[in-house]
C-alpha cells in the first residue's frame, strides 16, 4: 500500500536508496534510486541498521522522501517481505588511534585516496566484520549496540593491559583516566548477550609472551560471549616508520607452542580451542597446518585463520575432469606464503587433467618489501615485472588472477594497476577467479570447453 502527502522536504535526513533489484516489490511500489528512507514504524532511520532492526517486526510502515519532488510517501511491508532494495552504507567513522603497527601508515604516498581511510565504526563491524578497538564509542553507541543487539562484533583487543594497549594504539597522550580499559565494555556487552570475536596483533617485545598469555586467559573467562581470539603476527612493509621488528621463525614456534598448551585446556573446559594462531604463524614456523577439527566452525577464516586448511580440504574433495578437448597452458600467481600449497595443487591438477599445463608464479613483494608474503598484498606492478620475465621464456594462453589481490570490487590492484593494463603489458588474456579450488577449476573451464 502507498499513501502520499505533501510535506516539507527533509533533504539530508534518512538513508538514500542506492539500488533496486528487478522484479522485486520496491520496484513495483514506485520506489526509485535516490529516494530517501526517512522513517520506519515512526522511528527515524539513521542508517541501514535501523532499517534492518525495524524490519524484524510483523508489519512495518516505511516512509520515503521522493528525490525529485521532496514529496513523502508511505509503504506497508509484511514480515519477511524482501523489497529488493539496497540502501547506501553508513558514512564511515574515522579511527582516532595512531596504532604503532597500523598498515595504513605504512603505505607510500600517491596511492588511491580510499586506501588511506582508517575506519573505526561499530556499524561496519556488525555489517561487514571490520575490526574495531572500541576507542571512540559514545554512550549513545553503547546503548544502541545493546538495544538493537548488534551481534557479533569484531574487536581488536591486542592486550588487556590498559597501559600496553595505550602504547599499541598510540594513545599515550591521553589523560591518565582514559586508560582504554576495554574489558569493562566487553563485560557489559557479554552480560547483554552480545557476542564478540577478537584479535591480537602481536608485536614482539610488547604484547607477546606473558602479556599474550594474560590476554588469552582473561578473554577466555568471557567465553562464550567472547567466542574466539585470533593471534596474528604484525605485518611490516618497507615503508614502516617504527622500531617494530617482525615475528621470526623462532618466535613463531614459541608462540604456537604457548598457545597449544592453552588450547588443550580450553578444549577440556569449553569443548572449543577458543584461541587460534593465524595461518601465517604456522607458515613462519614451518609447522604443519592444523586439521579442520582444530578450527571448530572456522569463526575467523576471513582473518587468515584456517584459510590454508580450508583450501586443502576443499581441493581434496574436488572432482576435476579427466582431460581437456585440446591443450591449454595457464599461468597463475600467489605470494610466498601460499606458494608451496598452490604449486602442489597445480601439479596435482596437471596429473589429473590430461592436456593441462598449469604453472604457479611465486611473486616476491618488491613493492611493500620482502617481509610481506601474503597474496592479498601483491601489487599489479610486481605481477607485470615478474610475469613478464617468465613469459619471455614460457608460453601461456591466459593468466588467472586471484580476486584477493583486487580492492573495492573495481578490478584494480592496490597500486591502481588495472586488469586491462595487465593484459596489455603481458599480452595475454586475464581472468579474475576466486582464490579457492573451485575458482581454479572454473578458471580452467572458462578457457577450455571440457
């Protein structure tokens, strides 16, 4: 149902409709891209979360403002009805911290402006799993989180020691009463039924060793409200302007052994290991990747915890074809950390699929420095430089590009190199694939009818 009436424009209030799906109710009801959703069940709509919250009711009255005229109209929506309407994302709240390990501050000048945005927004944590530190929450923010049950949230704790946390977040200039004691906030949220996933970025000599053990055991006392803790080694580019040092092999081995003892205790206590070293720790330590059962339901896979195991197990379950109709020679690439696993998978596919040649190029990160070994931080300029040398001596029909190296969904690398530039410089067609065994197989199918 739509009712219309003229009202004074509320320009600037509410949330703009950013997209409509064809054939869905919003289109039939006359809602247009650019119209603003200003109220839901008579409550002001500040962002998409307010809309999601109100849509949980049996019947919802939505009030829109027409972009072209300022006229308002109302729509009645039944429970569970999918309008097929996309709303603009919240305007990002900016981080006030000056974390000593912040990756944004380790970027060189002259890169895409969006790469320098440091977000610290509990709404993005709820919507997209972005990690926040809780250092800029207002009283109203805390109230809203509990009232609307924004759960789970993803929290960067790093250390439960307030003074160490001040150092890590670069907030030492704050007055002494502002200790950034995150535990008081977390305890209140746990009591209110809000679930959290946490992480600690480890800077050797600061929050490792005994401090890490204290952080792990303290957060475990809040289980199951705090569902998991990921332990991640600090990443340092060649542009870092700090005295931090990277985690080396010896430190990685020590940390894994330390956490394994705690994990065994938590399994007995919770039937859950709770704390998870990231994949990078095992790679740095040259230790075997744990089995799937050690990751539970993979609560932090997007944080680099269990991604390698997930790839290996999915590859084992893959059912590739026995042969191609004609010969096909493909090239793909990865970072140093994942190269042994992807290279082994490629060799297995070559053995399983007749007429397939699949080569994996190990990209050294010359742009950010050799301390950076993950695939997601490979730049287009490094791909062009290193793949060019390979292609001078080796034939390739196409290049498979893992989507994890691209940002903003626009087909652009971190250094603004486009897919088109890759194709022009290397003189081969390129295809973006998901960084999964299935994605690899889809890439092969795309260039050869099986």
